[in-house]
């Protein structure tokens, strides 16, 4: 009976450490998600500013000159 009690105690100890590790990892994932969301927002702002500053380099179909072999 003593051996079974030690095994249960060992499993409980391992479970407690695993739960603590899972909580730490979960908190880290939450923090990283916040960072990624902020970076995506900032990147979108930069893209919008660049689009506003620089006109498109691609000519519209009506402005496009025909190729030389026509």
C-alpha cells in the first residue's frame, strides 16, 4: 500500500508542475497574440499610407500602349 501511495503522490506532483507550465505557456501565447495583433494593425497603417502616397505603377488598360509587334 505504501508504494501505491508514493506513486499517487508522484503523479499529483507531476500534474501540479504540468498545470503550472500550461498556465505559463497560456499567458505567453496571450501576450504574443497581443503583440501580433498590434503589429498587424501597424503594418496595415503603413500599407495604407504607402498606397496614399505613391500612385499605382500599373497603367490602366486604356493608358496601356500596344506592344511593338502590332
